């Protein structure tokens, strides 16, 4: 009996060919493959007539841990070649690794999202020496040079296989070295070795072929050899099962070349899977030609010019680079470097991505992006129709049919109608689970006025089948799966709050709450309400608190749709949040720009005072007194002072409003004029004292009380009031600013007026035209040929240049027309 080990690199065509020929030559009794042992009873399912790539999706969930993992397989995966060839040869085929959910896969420095993600960082030193020796830019280029480019001319196939096997053994011995494996890898290797020993004892003197990742092969060989001859027949290793109370399992899912590609973030295997598919099907010479054609086609599709002369130059460069690098035929990097050398004429902001690995970086040249896309390929796998799927897939199909929801068609929903509400919950559950097909473009959102309709537009459904199968890890039914995923999110955020980031966690928990309500997860909604109410009193960040208040208030106002009327936890949450908002706001100091999250908190507090006053223990008078102190506090942030002033405009009398001006800003007025008049007076005073803070102050004011302080003042010119308005005051203030002051204040002013919808901005422009006696289209004032801030800076630059020219007497008189 002999045990033959073949160490491979996952997704290597050369290794796949070697494995297939080894099976044919050895005719082994057993073919043992690195892969999840819990899939052994379902190998017939795996070997159905799928269109590859596909993946084994494994999932696990208990109260302490959630794990998901993918075992991808494509035509040129050595593991796939071993399974197919082993079955065809009549061998017994088994996966021999621990299930992908096993704790061994998280007992490492970087837990895996992918079974085949052997961390190259562990042998970076060895590969670095090899790259230097062979002049390769990257480990992938080194691999191609050593293994993928074909055998030496004159060698027979047997000699070529022997040479390749020898090189692989030396390579993996070198990269593994004497380094101590991580605990998880040691556990996996000991488990795989126990499978090898059991199979060898049952092989009846026939060979056993073991196909595993090359990193594990040296350790497996030593473990099996060191075990010696067993006194009795070793038992088959037991396959670990999820403990009681845990959920775990595996399903096949379609996969794509993009998911396989290292340039898209894949942790292991080969980059450019489209190229390696060509290499697998046509060999290295034809693959290089086809890759060149694919890159040219992709560039032309992206409307990047590629002429025949460019292609000739690229092919010439490719052949020259291959010869210079000692490659018998052009490699993948030779083709890509040749295309880059022929087509790229500008300096690159980022290095060529095939000199390393990992996702493309921002600033990558569009031509390079197209080259990477061409080498990636567009293939997407498809499961055989007889492939079992989790119950969730059929449950979703039944719900969609009952609701009349079809892929590719828009959906309009009336939330006040029971059937419409059921349809909304169906679509929201799919959204939460990440299943593509529809996207909501209109509907109730946290912090907005009540909306009782939704509209969902169709979106590309690519990857929908895989997403549904993967979502099946959370439950057999759609409602259960969505609730489980939301509970998982809530649990992770609760853990983050305990870990020292409570403010951010509470803000995100409010989003989970809103999703739970939209999905109809009533039990989870009640639990989250209790949790948020208990945490609100400890939140120290105003923006996060505002997110909680806006969500809770909206749910209270939408009670007739979502059925939350009279919820004690919801009422307590709104009450706690309002009190905390005013307490935090009054304690804030410092200056700076516009902080939109804290402004949204004041907007939510305004809405609570306006719509939910019976819920509040904080009297309105006390809230307005706090707002008055904030508005009059010169040390408070300008945007917060403006928001507090806006609150007073919404609820206070003009006398109370005029009393909020800071000390030394003039005598508070006692005339009972409209709020806009008093605010205009305060704006003038602030513009004289601190023009830089004016924009931030206005942003806070408009965020809370745009209608109250502008109102008719933004109306048509013919109906403009005679008394000075806030807009009139702002016009006078801006005109009086120096060029430098205007440039400093312009960004904040633009942020302030961003609170106005386009139609109101047009009415404001009409008023400005009226003030100057101008005529024409107010709309044209809103349309500029470039960014207004850029135009203002250009004008300031021109003025500075003119002053310098005048100072040095260099200005020339313009020639008469």
C-alpha cells in the first residue's frame, strides 16, 4: 500500500492537470480531497451537471458565534479535478477536512471567510527570495513562471508530470519551512491525517491519493509517516456536528469569476480567473492571444481607443517581455504589461495592480481597470435544476406569488391596506437579507413626516439565487430569516456598546429597530425598544441620540400603519430622548462648521414638542427656556445657536425670541413683530460681529424653522412684505462682506441654503431680482457654468492679480474697441 500526496495551489490549471493524470496513472482505491467532510453524504449532489464556478456555502450560528464560509470550485480547481477523475476511475472519493463552521477556522490570526484562503503572509519571506531569484514582480507571476507555462520542449508527458510534481514538492517544503502552524491549522491537519490513515488501512494494497493545499502537504506526510502501523483497523474519523442549540449546514450556491478574482478582494487562489479558464481550455500560447483580444474588446467597449497599430505594438512588447524574462511562452503578466506599455501614455497614480494583489485602488487608470476586467471574465455559475435548496427559496417564491410581486416590474404599495402592508414587509425582508431584485425609491424614512405609500423599482437580479440560498442560513421562512439577521445585527451592536462605543451603537440600533418594524418583526421590535430606552439616558453624543429620537418619534406617528400606538416602551424612549437632547445641547461648547447629525437631533426635538407633547415629562416652557439659553450663549456652536433660535421661532413669542440675543448685542426688543423680523435683526448683528459664523448659524436656523423665519418673505416679488425680512438682511450682509470674508463664509452659506428645495430657491432669487429692480429669469441665477465656490475663488484670484499689477505699475490699458 502507498499513500501519494499531491500538494496543490487552489485554482491552478497546472495542478488540476497533474491531479487528473495522477488519478489516471495510479487508479487509486481512495481519493481524499481537502474539503468539508460534512459534504461527503452529498457528493452526488455536488457532481451533478452544474455549470461552474459554484461554491459550497457553509453556515453556523449560535448565541456566541456566527460563521459563514465558501468553498469555491471552478473547472480548473485541482479539488474538482480530483473529485471528477476519482469518480470516473471507480475510486472512493471523500472530503477529509473539518466542516467550514468548525472553530478551527477562527483559531488563527485572521479568521477565514473562505476555506481556500491560505494566508501567503506566513511564507512571504520565502516567496520574496524566490521572486528576487527569478525576477518576478509578484507571487502570482512567480507561480506562472514556475508551474503554469508548460513543460520543457522534448519532455514526454510522464517526464513533465514528474518534473512538475518535484517542483511543487520543493516549493511547498520551502514555503512551509519550519514555521509553527497556527492552532487551527494544526487541528485541521491532524483531522485530515486521521482520514488518510483510515483509508490507507482499507485500501487492500492499492494506492491512496491525497490532494490538499500545498501548505498542508508536508505536515500531512509527516503525520501519516510518524503514526506507524496500527495494531487494529483505525476507525473512520467522526464528522463534527453543530452542538445542541446551534444551527449549521451547507448548500451549493452559484459563484462567479468576479468573486474568485484576487483583484476583487478574494483571499486565495489565482487572480484573473478568465485568463486561467482560457489557459485550462487552450493552453498558454492560445490563452495569451485570446487575452489580448479580450482586453482590446473591453477597451473598445469602454470607448477607449485601440487601433490595429496599438495591438501590433502590444503583441510585440508581449513577446519581447516574455523573452527578456525567460518565459518559454507569454505569461499573463507579459500580456498585461505589453498592453499597458503600448496603450498607456500618461503617468499612473497607482501601480499596475498585477504587480501585487488585492482590490483595485481609487485613481486606477480606466484602461487598467478595463484590462483587469477582461482578465477576470464574466462567467457566472449555474446550479443543476435537481440541486437541493434551503426551504427559504421556495418560501420566498410562494410569498412573491401570493403578493403579486414579479422580478423586473415596479411595485406600488399602500401601507394603509392590509395586503399592501404584507407586500411591503415581504420586500423589506428581502432587502434586509440582501436579496437583489427591488429597491425602494419612496416610502417612510426615519425622521420624516408620515408617508403611507411606498414604491419599489426593479434592479438587476444578478446573484439573486446565491443570495437566497445564503439567506437560508438564517431560517426556513422569510419572516424568521429576516428577524434572525436583524437580531444578529442588534446583538453585535449591543456588544459594541459594552465594548466602549455606546453612542455609535445606539444610533445604529435605532436603524435596526426601524428595519425590524418595517419587516414586521414584532418581538424583536419590543426587545429593541426596551434596550434603547434603557441606554438613552447614557448616550453622550447628540447626533446618535437624534437618530434614536427621530426613529422613535416616526414610529409613534405611524402607529396606525405599524401598530405601535400606546406602546409604553416607545413612549418612554421618546420622553427619555427629548430630555437628553436638551440636556446635551445646553452643555455643548466650541465653534466649527455645520454638524448635520446634531441639527437633526434638534429637528427631532422640535417634532416631539409639536406632535408628541403628551408623552413628555419635560414641559414645553422648560424646553424653550433651555433653547433660549443656548441661543444667547456666545460660547455655544454657531449652528446649535441657530437651531435653538429656530426652536423659539416655532413656539415662542416675539418677546421671548428677542430676549435671546447675546449680551452686548443691543437692547432686546419688546415690539410684537413677526419672528422673521427679529431673526433678521439678529442676523445683521451676527454678520457684523462674526461673519464666519453666520453660515453655520443660518444652517441651524433653516434646519429647524425654515418656514417660520422665511415664509412669505420668500414669496413672489409682487407679494413681498414691506417690513425688512431675513432675506433682505442677508442680502445686505453678503453685499457688505469683503471678498476674503465672502470666500470664508461661502461654504457654510451654501450649506444653509441647501435646506431649501429648488422651487423655494427660485422664489428667493426672484425676491433678490426685485430688490435690485432687475428683470429676467430667476431660475438662471441658480444655474452656473461651474461650482459657485470655484467661481468665487477665481474672482478673488483675479482681483489679487490686478492689485499686484497696479502696485508694480504693470497693468496695460485695454485697446479701444
